[in-house]
C-alpha cells in the first residue's frame, strides 16, 4: 500500500512528540524527585501583577516537604494561595518580599531575611527558571541566629562587667579583651587583640616568678593569687587574678581565660592600715611606758612628800651643826689636822646639798605647780644661782646679759630653780674644767636665756629622750633634773631646746613670753 507523504510526516511528528513527551516525563520524574527529596525548603512561585504591570503578590505553585517542615505550613494550605493570604502582613514587613522577589525572578540574587510572621530566620536563594516565575530555595538558620544573638547578648554582658576578662589561645595570643580590660591595663581592644600575651602582659607574681605562676596554671588547670601587672603607662598595679585553662576532650590546651580585678587601692589601704596599726602599737607602748613612769613617779612623789619634811629637818640640823663645827675649826691654829677637818666638813656639806637637791627634784616633779607671777630681774636670778651652785676653780664663768634686757613677769622661784638645774648640769659636764656661759637676750618679743658649757656633750642615743625622767648621762643622779626644768619652763608657757655635740659641749636655750597671759597649773607627770 503506497504511503501517503502527508501521513508519513504526521506519523513522524507523532513519533517525535511521543519521544519528547516520554523524555519530559523522565525529566519531570527526576525533577520531582530532586524537588521533593531536597533537604532545603523549595517553593515554586509566580509573580502576580496589577493592571499597570506592577508586582502586587505572588502565588505558591509548588512546595516540597522540607518547606513544610521548616515553615510549619502545610502544602495543601499553601499551593494555589497568594502570599498575602499565607502571610497577611507581608506588605508591612521590613523586607520587601514582593518587589524583591519580582526582581529576583528576573536576575536571581541571594538574600537573607527574617520572616516575622513565621518567627524564623531563613537563608534564601532565588532563581528565575521562566519569566514571572521564581524558585525560592531556603535553609532554616533560626538556631544559628539564636546562638549568635545569645553570644552577642553574653558578649554585651561580659563587656559590662567590672573585672578584666582576657581570652588567650593555645599560642598565647590574646583573642578576647573586654571594656574593663581596656580601663585596667590601658591598652584598647584594637591594640590588644592578636598580640602575644607574654609580651603585652608583663607581670610580677607575689611569692613567685611569672614563669612559676604559668607553670602552676598549666599543671593544675587554674591559678588564684595576687599579681602585679605592668600597665601601658609603665606603672605596675596590683590585681586579684583567677585563671583557668580550656582543654579539649584529649586534654590538649585550647586556651586560657583570665579574670583580673584591680586591687591597687585596697593594697594601698592595707599598707596604710598596717602603718597606722604599727603607729598605734608604738603609741600604746609609749603611753604604757609613760603611765608606768607616772605610777612610779607618783609613788616616788608620795614617798617624797611623806618623808621630805622628816628628812629636811635632820638635814637642816646637820647643816647647822656643820656650820658651828666649821666655825670652831676656823678658830684652831693652822696645821695639817685642821686642813683635814675642813676638807671633811666640805665633803659633808657637798653631800648634804646633793641629798637636798634630790628631794627638791622629786617634790618639784611630783607636786602640782602653782606659779606666782611677778616682775623679774634676770640679773638678780643669775646672782642667786651663782651663790647656790658650787663652781670649781678650773671653770671660767661668763655672764652675758644683753644691754637693755628688760624686766619681765614670771615666777621668780621657778625660774631660779630651772636656771640652777641647768647651771648645775653644765658644771657636772666639765669635770676637767672648761667655760660656762650664761646669756640673756630678747628676740621677736620673747625673752631668751641660755646656759652653754664646753663639756662632754650628749650622746646621740640619749638626745631623743633627754627630757624624760630617769634619763641621765652621769654616773650619779636620778635623771630628774632636766625633766624638772622642762616641766617648770612649760608651766611658765615657755619652751626649752638644746644643741649638743659630743666632746664639744651643750647649750640649753629657754624661751619665755615677756608677760604670760595664762598659766596652766593643773597637771602632773606630763
């Protein structure tokens, strides 16, 4: 049967169509398998335009199983629906879905956005297989974003803590540096990150070296202690440090996290408190000693007050008998026995004067002083003192009262007592002879007098406590003379000082007001 050419063409066309259809069916099957089995969410959509050809919406044509899982939307509730139906407030979203997807449908641009209605983050990639159509491939990254937000939140918290937080990796490179670290160490975050911690953070570890401290940290996994860090400005500061090592499951060092708190102010306060404590201990010790001395002197004073009168009476009787004996001896002819008797009488008189002085010192130091203010002629005071203080023949005495030295008001007996003690001390300081100078002058409205000797001088260790009772440089004596002088002078509103050099002599200087306004007499053992 002859073949009709037209039928032959039709048949060929049908065959080709069948082949293409079969091919398309195979491609569609492969496409469907790829589309539905993808672990990424896929949505095939078509843009919807208004009469002015402006994009106003898009329609979901197909979605896969991953889409349902990642969005929580069921396929039967999505396919064939407009986006505005699925996401009612899509047009109010910060991300302009419709316009951007319309553009992406033609050009294909990857975007990352947050779908507010779905409360999830998706990394989205959009391509256009056909004009006005687009295929959206997206991956749920909500957990990653939540983790990033959590990390950002904690990073913000860490940046606000008052302790310096320093992260260091296994190569000792600084990887974390918060705001407090900037303030405490002085280096900014930009200056610190990436730097070698051993070079940037130079330390002095209390009780050990820096190397020993790091060795302990690596061996035990943690370190607690006080460290002195070098600040950027070159000054060291104290820090209370807690450091821990971070290791993997195999025990390999991953890094070190250090927390440092500046305790420089606390250390300074501790040092001050320690100084105050030591000073307080010294004050307590000194005051205790003063009280003991006061108690002892009080007992001595009470004893002196009780027996002083009884001792003075026999002393006066002895002094009277010695005077008569001296007169009787004077009438004897000059011979060796007479000379010996006179020397004996002189020795007895000297010792009587010494005993009397001890009693006077005790009574002067222990009793309440009641000054009697009157006009004073200092030249008269000097004259009386020179009569009662024995002056050896090997001493040169110089009296230097400034011309026009005025009369002033004070207590005559107290002033004489103070001057006699100073002169007596000066004489005793020159056993081998020397020069005694008594001076008086007026300066800046005050009255000054001084007693200077060229004697042995005062040892350095004695100077700080020279005016304390029971302190003396002499082999004989109770050490009350200068303490009595100080008390008498201060009772007259005056001051006493001294200058001395061993082997060259001593000068005592007394300053008195010309007219004391008020005399404080109600004190003892000061």
